[in-house]
C-alpha cells in the first residue's frame, strides 16, 4: 500500500460512529502523503480543515497556523490553530498515519478503541476522520520523557490513571490479543526479504527456530499465571502519556495497539519502556519501584494497605510479561526494518530487545515457575 492510499472509507466510518458516539464525526475523503516535507504538507492540511469543517470553508488560509507536535515512529501529530481576527477560534490536532503501518497496526481495531476510550473521558475528543488519519481536540498538556515516568510521584499518578483505563468497556471480542499478534508478527518477520546488503546480512544471523521455541515456552508459562484480561493500552511509553501540571491531569493517548489483553502485559510493557527508545535497560524498575507502582494501581486511596501476597502476584506477572513485551516489539522492529520509510535503526532495535529478553529470561521465568509451583502445592 502506497503513502497516498486510503486506510478506510471516512464517510462510512463517520456514519457508523453516529450510532454509538455522542458527538458528530466529520468525514473528508482527502488523503495527505506523510512523506511530504512539512512546508509541502501545510497547504494540504489547511485544505483538509476547510473540507472537513464547513464553518471554516470560507476562511482565508492565513487564519490557519499549522505546527508539528511530534513525529511518532508510526504517525505524525500536527496542531492546527484557527484564528478569526485576533482571537483564537479553535485548536485541533491531526494524526497522520505513517505509510505501510497497516502491516503492524489494525486500524479498524484502533478506531473501535478510540471511540469508546474517548467516550470514557480519556485522551482527546474524536472530531473527524479522513483517508489516512483522524482529527481530535487539542490537549493542553506535555508528553513525558522516560525519566519523568520513573519519578515516584509521577509513577503513582500513571498507576492510578492506568487502573481507570483498565476499567473501560469496549464492545466486541474480549479475547486477549497478545499471542495472536506475536504469532502474526512472527509469521511476517520470519519470511522477510531485504534488498539492502547490510540489512540482509544482519537478518540472516537470526535463528527463527530459536525465536519460535522461545515464544512457545513463554506462552506456556505466562498462560499458567492466569493474569486477568482487561482492556489494555499495550504501548504505554512516555510519549503516550501527557500531563497538565496546573490541572494535575494525566492523559493516556494514542490507541494504535489497544485491545483486550493480559493485565501483566500492559504493566510489564510499561516497565520495559522506562528504558526509552535508546533501550537503556539498567533503568528497568527494581522491586521497590515496581511495588510503589502496584500499590497505587491496586489501592489508589490506601496504597500502604496492599497485601504482600498481591504485591508478589503483580511482581511475578509484570516481569514475566515484560519478557513477552521484548518478543513482541523485537518482531515488530524486524517488520518495520523492511516496511518503514522512517530513518530509524529498526534492525538494531530487534537485537536490543531480543538480547534483553535473553538476558532477563532465566531470572524472570524461574520466578514465575516457582510461583506457579507454590500455587499448585497449596
């Protein structure tokens, strides 16, 4: 699929949304090529705004101010300020999806999630949809850095916000998606063809027989933990958490990977993200840092009353599933190395994540196995 191909039919999506979303969703058939330079993109963004929101259709282009908020690895976030005269009329954000991301992201699943999560008061309001992206209200907040996320006060706030997020009800299948997604990624990642000689060489050093066996073993162990299935974000890195200090509000944003999943995966994956994109795994939270998070997740009002037994359950669960997080994102990295036009060392990312999996495997899995055995002997 090329950069300018529609992901969905915006009019159909908006029509469907009318049945189960409180406010009207504005559609536009326009598509914006994400590989364009920012200056080339600006007039197209203004054209999109005028096409989508009829109240703005006759405004002069000078009334629109377009800024880049962030360029995620799989999407670009733009801010549009609309000025009528000297006052600011409105501010919206436009999320533009990166090319070829449909190989790794189920956009229809994301859309379903966005609808219900925003209705439950998380993130930005959903306002409109176009050929390869969506439009949302602007959140007056800043995204966190990995070091912000590790700070104890902030960790407690994130734990409380995640607890609320895990109580969101999204209609449809409640089947946890982790292993379906991992096996789907494995199938794609193990049959890639690289033209680039260096990438080809590095790719050929990977033993997919070994990776396959690791997935089988980890799936077997984690299944015995019986981690509860909740509606999970699945990508809770620092860039997907926004904070407004004045209002003391934490926003969990960006639902590209959200689905029903294991509680342990969402928390373990979050802990793995303490390392940031540079994969500084010495920053992975120790037992005390994790217990602090668990206490505020389980008992936001009385964190010190959480039992040792519950803390142990969460600790075993989160660390075993952190291993699954390494496998999931390492395979994701391989697919991106082949499909993504973004200048990022995805192949290197595979090796960083997979090597960290191997480094932690023995201690986390033996802890899980001991925990499972102790439970069976009771």
